C-alpha cells in the first residue's frame, strides 16, 4: 500500500491544480515583472528586486518561494527597449522547481510620459521530486521512488502593458507552452507526474494613483487571474502613500467561479485571504517591504498565516537625475 504521506502529497498537488498553479506574491504590485514581461524597463532605470515568501507558517511541508529579478532599459534616453531577467525557486513538500526567464519589452511612446509596451518572455523550469525527503509506511512499495528525479520544461509568456504618469493597465498570458506538453511529465524512473503540468494562466491588472493632498496619495488596484479551469482569483488592493516614504495597504483575495465553469465543483470552499502590507523607502533608491497574509477559509486553523519579505534597489544611471519628476508608483 502507498503510504499516507504519499496520499497527502497527492492531495496537495491536486489542490494546487484546482486552485491555480502559478506562484503569486502579495507584493507583486511593486514588481510587475513577475506577472507581465511587458513590465520590463517600467522604471526606466536598472532595478533589482527580491522577494521571499513563507506560505502557511507552521504547516509542515508548506510552500516556500523566492525570486530575484533585474530589469531596465537599454537606452536611458530613448527608453524604447526594456530587458529583464528573473530567477524563481519554489518548494512544496518533496516537490521542487526552479525557473529562469528572460524578458524583452518594446516600449512605444504615447504622449509625454505614457508608454504602450509589448513584452515577450522565454525561459525554462526544472521540476524535481525528492522521494528521499519523506518517510513511508511501506518503503518497499514498487510504486515509490526514494531518490530524486527532475525534468526540464521550456516555457514562454507574452504581455501588453500601458502606463501613464499615474495609471496602468496590463494583460498577460503565462505558461504558453503548457498546451504542447501533452499533459505529461515523465521522470527518469518512468513515473508519470501529470499533476506537475502547469496550465496556461491569464492575468488582467490595473491601477491608478489619486492625489488626496500633497503628502497623501491613494493607490487602488485590481488583478484578475484565471487558468480557465480552476476558480478565478480576484485581488483587490488599496494603498496609501505618506510623504513619498511609506506605503501602507491591504489586499483581499478571493477565488470565485466567475465565468460559471461547468466542470468546477461548486461545493469547494472558496479560497480567500486578507493581506496587510507596508513598504518603506529607507533611502531615495532603496525600499523594504513586508506583508502578512491570513487565510479566511478552513485551512486557517492549521497554520499561522503567510509572511513575505521584499527588497528593491534602484541604480540610477546618473545620480543627478530628478527621479521625483516622474515617479514610478507601480
């Protein structure tokens, strides 16, 4: 018999498929490259961003995720081409993945500081399952593989991003190659892990900045994510910027059957979460961020919330550039 541990792992993987698979950071709104390749070069300076997320603290085998991204423009005067690179790693129980993407964005000027950007991202993800990291009731079961196996899967993404001085709207399609894997990923021992195949994801996002006073600005934003199979994820965010130094905000995330998908089980407990976030500019070119997420559905009683830390560093090409002339709020 397969062990209860293996069944638990399969349950987690199945839930991942039903509830969408793409990794999502609560602080994505401060680094759009993670959800749209057309975002590359948005800040028009070299920008380094890193995030680490501990999902469901206190829950054994819970996801741990990290990412490092670097993007900028190739010419600080024309600002027509943006380039970006992103490394992301994720661990969920015995399942591991690490991905590397390069992004290219062509940025078309529309008015003074407005840009219409078209982006393409190419990369690959290495998936791995480490059987040696788990203990089994029956380790002699021939269906179990106690070693570590991995496979490499190429991928692509496409996006469109339009921004003005205070507003943005973007749409992107991730995991473009998912339709061509045949729904199967084989590891070296011949074992089939079809649950590891990622579905195609579509993102629609938008936001704006409202000037309340000279020292207080309000930034509402929304994001809709859908894989055309599982529940549609909707994020509603609201931030307040105080004296151009501190962002304070909250987010509400819900998984709903927005499009009336007939194959979706209507009895599933909707995935909902509330996040509180803070971003502090410790200098003109460096910011630190923290967010705390609390699930409001049934899983909340088994874990102590999710923690996320981030850091962003801007490397201006000229220290005399007046970055406040055209602030980058997203």
